C-alpha cells in the first residue's frame, strides 16, 4: 500500500527497520529516539506452577515454528519476535517505564462534553 503512495509512512518506531519496508527510516535514524512496538503475548498469574509455565512457553514456541502460522504472518506483513520467560517480562517492564515517564512529562488531557 505505501509503495503505491496511498499512505505516507513517517517512520518506523522500532529499533530496526521493518523487513517489509526496508527503505523507510526509523524515527531514531531521523533524530527522534522513539521506540515503541506492538506486543502480543501470554502471561500467567504470579505463583503459577513452573510446569504450567513451561507448557505455555512450549506451546508458544511451537506456534512460532509452525510453517502455516509463519506464512500467514508474513502474508499479513506482521513482524514477529520471540521473547519468553524473563526476557519477555523484562521487555514489558521496560515499556511500562517508558510509558509512565512519557505520561509524567505529557499527561493526557481529556475534555468531556
């Protein structure tokens, strides 16, 4: 769609350029240190049994190796990344801090009619 100039993409908010649009600069490359990503994931309540956590991680990992899932994701131009366990939790905490800091600097003002 962007190739046909029907939409104008200002930049990529991820740390790296998008594999489906390698010609579009990241915001960081343009001088704006903006990093954000769309995350989807699984989580469990604190205290969930380790065997249940291992089962969730294995099911997720299996999905990330499934050729049909990968092909459909590619057709939808959906970038995929795999973080599990502590790495996933660490990234969620990082994003939370980024958002909280942004909120403190620029609180949303809501006008109710």
